[in-house]
C-alpha cells in the first residue's frame, strides 16, 4: 500500500471518529466550556506518558512549545463553540456547520502562506456554504446554533492550516501534547475567572459523564488526532477540511439513530446536505485525478 493511500485511510478513520464526537458530546450533561475542559484534561493526562517515552526524539525549543500551545488555544475555542452549537441547536446542525471549513480554508490558506488563490477550491468550498445557507433560511429556530457553529468552523480551518506547516517539523506526539496543554491552560484560566466572578463552585461530572468523557478523550481525541496529523504529512489542508465534510454524514446518521433528530429537520436541511455531499465528491474526484496524473 502506498503512503498516500495509507494517509487517505487514516484521514477517513479520523473523520469517522470526529463524527462520533458530536453525539457523544450530546450525551454528556455539561455545558460546552466545562465539557471541553475535562476533554482536554483527560487528553493531556493520556498524552504526557506517550510524549515522555519519545522525549529523546522530541527536542523542541521554548519558542516552538509556546507556538504549539497557542494553537491549542485555537483548538479549545473551536471545541467550545462546536459543543455550544450542539447545545443551542442539535448534533446535526453543529456537524453541518463544520463543512464550512472548506470555504474558510480556500480563502485563508493562500493568505497565510502567501500563495495563489485556487479558484476551484474556492468554488467547491462555496458550494458547502450555500448548503449551510439553505439550512439557515429554512430552519430559523436554529440560527444561533448555526452562527456559533460557523465560528467553530472558522477556528477549525485556522488551526488545521497552521498544523499543516508543523507536521514536517515536529512529531505527532509533540504537536498533540503541547497543543492540548495550551488549550487546557487557557480554559483553566477562563473557568477560574468565571467562577471567581460568579462565585460559583467548580462542576464535577457524573459517573455517566466520566465514561463518555474518557471515550471522547482517548478514542476521539488522542487516537483521532494522531491519525489526522499523520495524514496531514501527505495530504493538503484543503483536502483535509473538505473531507471533514463527511463528518456530518457519520454524525447525523448516529444522531438520527440515538436522538431521532430527523423529526426536527425541515426541507432546507436536506437541500443543504445534498449540496455539501456534492462538494465532498467533487473535491475527492479532483484529488484522485491529481494522483493519477502523478
């Protein structure tokens, strides 16, 4: 099996695991901020032993550690907005909003790396955005959740683009560990500030919440991010983000089975899903054609 095909398989396994994060998040009875705090806490506890066991090959300067931790702050904000979108709307709406990372990436990646704008990327990403527009138009009562979901997608696009440039400089253990530490540190400060201001006690998860948080952290974060970072070594950030549009497909199917969410959806939702699915297929066709030419 070629390294490119292996990367594609890793990418799609990652996307499936990413699709599980929304239904699992809906099962956890915590708000988005507290949920992400515990997710990052458990992830850091799992990653530190892995990082220490590979420390000899993970020599990183203090400046680079700071850079990785700052990216972790972006990831933390993305996750908080993502789970906030689930709580404000539902699993399906939050997952569909993630598909807009394609249009954000098509615009931001050339700007960040000072490269030429690829119009095909922009048009395919725009198709996903039009799909979200249909959902926004028809399902008015979900608008707040959609807006928060779009903010989540924006931050997802930014940290994925930046991570792309780091995969050749650091090992996956190094990237994961310091990004999660950075995100955890940021959320700790935010929660302590909120609790001090509101004089509220720190929230402790229930037994059921702990179970789903462990699954979310070890399987859907540690394992999934390892696969994603490995895939990024041979796959472009745009392909990564457009392929992530399959995340709603996996997540929505699970949400329909578990939560019967199809009863909440109108005609606009299904029109939007079709447009998003078309954008995914178009991008994958482009990627396969480029590989055949090589």
